């Protein structure tokens, strides 16, 4: 087999002056990763040898001199979601950058050994340009080994940070559009395309690796691979989040959403579809009750019951409430807002009524105290007051009484008959509900209850005197 040797003019008319050694090494690593992906070979090695030289070693088909020509790589263009590069210029830019920074490059492959030097341009001997010196291989090796002498450890570290596989980001969920990663504490989020960072987002909640690209994203991947605008990937990031089904991602989104009133949410939570999707997933995965800040103020007592029942009360913005109420969650269930929980709460009561004949003498003595209370506060004549062994079947529920306006009745738990003070207090509390439509823990209800207490207290003091 004949081996090509000689000098290959790189014809570098334009050098990326902003590039440093880490940018150049990024391209070498990207090429190695692409070769591994295209050939299905072992993941490339990145290591430092005993002489302080850094190696990027893949196990693919081996670099050939034709790869130094500048042209779009048809093989890579045909598989845009499997590879990082596409232009065929990254290798040349990298070599020129290394040379400019005094870093010696030697490339070993099964086909040749390549080194870099300045040499006269063919036909213009007075002009020296950058050439690749092509020599016969010294040994038969598998793949390509790029050897860098003089590159700093800091540059290597900076180059590796461009790849999601070399970061500390924790994978939270994979979707058909891309992956969601936790952002390490104290770091900014990043957006990756097939594993390569293309943008840094200081106010994103997650980092994203887009594995299913769009034409808009591919067109935005410029030669420098940096400063890709948010407009290129926003729609895909939204699709990634909307495809997430794990409770962990949804919970982190919802936790962040809780800060919307203070304006401290991350940018993803400014997107209405993401807000809606987050609560839909959370409703499917966890026991929650969704409520706006206004609903929480108006239904504090009801939502206290929800929390006692083991539900997490989740604050949602007013603007998404209509969307949430008209949707089902990701499992097809009705989304539990205040109205639904209120219905479930009412339906959770199950009574075992106690007749007076079944009461003990002590209970009867306490039970008879209701009549003077009725006289003092003028109990509504169309209301009945009853006693039940239990009120709700929920384990650990401590509800002592309930007002049921539809049935025009008040039901007290039997245990309140053990203590006359608890009995009268509970009875007055439930009777107050007959005078106002406002729920517990509201100013309106507290005013009615205070009036009752004042009336009963005055009557008690007056009779004592």
C-alpha cells in the first residue's frame, strides 16, 4: 500500500483571533466524539502522559490528509443528531490556533503522521504559510491520536467544560427532544446541542442537552460554536420540558413557581405553557391542591384541612388558573383545585349518629347545655344539631364539628361531650357558620364568632351577678 507524504498547505486565509487553546482543543475532542459516534467505536480517551503531553485518542478509521480540506462533511450532515461538527473547518482552525499559541501538535493515525510547520507557499516562495507535514506512519495504530505538547492543564479543563459528559451536571430526565440536567450549586446553566455547549444561561433553572435538533438550531451553529442566540433553541427547550413526566422536574419547576410573586423565578417559569405543564405533572405524581394567592387567603381553613390530609398546597399564578381548571393532568385525572378539594372534603364525612338513649349520664348532662346556648344566641329554628361517633374517615383527622348548610344541620363529634367547655366552644363555632357565608380564619367569620362569645359571656356574667 502506497503512503502519501509531503507538505499540505492549509490555505488559512482567516484565523479565528478570539480562539484560545481551549477552543482549539474543544474542536479536537468534538471530532473524536463524532468519530466514535459514527463508527460505533469505544469512547475517546483524554489523558496526560508521563512527559506532560495531552492526548485525544479515538478508535475510529484514522485521520487522512483529505480531512484537512475545507468542505461540509456529507456524512455528518446526514446524521445531525448524532454528531457535533459539520463544517470540516474545526480541525484546521484548531491547528492554526495551537500554532499561534506555541503548542506543538503531532497527529498519529494508521495512515500517516502529521505535524505542523510554516513553509513557503507554492508559487509564492516569499510567503510562508501554515502547512501540515505528512509522513509515513511509524506504527500501525487504531484510530487517531492527537498529541499536544505545551498546552496547560487549565486549557484542558476549560475545553472539557464545553461537553456535558465532562461536567458534574446530574441527569434528571431524558425525553425524545433532549435531556434535562440539574445545575451544580453556584454555577450557571448551559444549553448543549448533542453534548456540546452552545450557550450559557445565567437565569435558567436547568441545563439542557438538545439531542433532536431543528433546522433553526443547525443554522445557528456558527463556525465559532458560541453565542448561539436564545431564539434558536427556546422552542426546543420548551418541548423538552413539556415532554418531561417525572415528579422531580415538575416539583422543581413548581417550587420555583412559588416565587413568582417576588419576581425571583427562573426564566423557564416565565413561559405560560411550562407553568401549566408543571402543575399537570405534579398533580399526576403527587397529592397536591392548587390554589392562587387569593384563594389561599379566602380558604385558609379548608386548605389547612388539605394539609392535614397530606396534600401539598401549591401556589399558582392567576393567569394559568383557567388553563389548569379546563385541563386534565398527564394521567388524565381531574386537576385538584380548591373547588375539587372542597367537594372531596364534603364527601369525606361519614356519620354514625348517636341517639340520646345511647348517651351516658355525663354526656347527657353536657348535651343539655345546648338549650341555654340556643336561647342566648337565638339559634336558627330550621337548623338541627346532631352527634356522631365519627365525622371523617381520614386517619388522624381532628375535626370536632361540621356545618352542613345544604342539610341545615350541625354535626358534632361525640368526644366533645366529654368536656362541657369544649362542647360549648365547638357548638358556638359551628353556629357562627349559620350567620355568615365566610369560612374559618376570615375576618368576617371571626367577627360573628366574637359577637357570639360576647353575648354568651355577658349573659354568663350577668346571671352570676
